[in-house]
């Protein structure tokens, strides 16, 4: 601390305030024109989520078990896959109903047609 009660900027060995130089900004690498292609499916951690996303728009049956619920102990939801996230699936059916199904309650999914999936997913 100096006599005014303020902290001074640090002075590193071999330098002084008079001969301090700012690094040349041209020497700093520029990443503005660098294009990196990221496949979002490779970045995901949930394999089920990826399969559901690849089959968006297809009709499926979702078998869920909600513990402690008399009405929804073993429930089957049927409809079109609209969206899939890490913890949920959004499904619509022709009667106009929409379902938000939590992945934690999902037991399995069946399709009436071949499904798209990721081969050799790691």
C-alpha cells in the first residue's frame, strides 16, 4: 500500500513501469475464421434421447411406470414423437392431446416400423 491508502499495480522482476510493453495484438491467435463442425448427437450423453430424436415424427407407444400412483401405475401413451430432451419426451396424438413424459418414468418404447438409430454409438 502506498501513502494514499491505495494498492499499486504489481511490478514483476526485471520490469519497471517506465519500460512496460503491451504484447503485440497481432501475435494473439485469431479464431474468428475457424469453423469447427460439432455433431450434437455425438455430444449427448443419453442414448435413448438420441434414438428418440432420430425418430421424431414417428408413431410410438411409451410404456411408463409412476410409482405411488394408482391411476398411472402402468400406463401406455401412444402418439407422435414431437421432441425429446435429456429428461423428457413430448408426444402428440391424433385426438389433440399432448403428453410431456418424464424419462425417469419411461420403461420402454415400441414402434410399428423400423427405427433410425446410431450405429457404433460410444
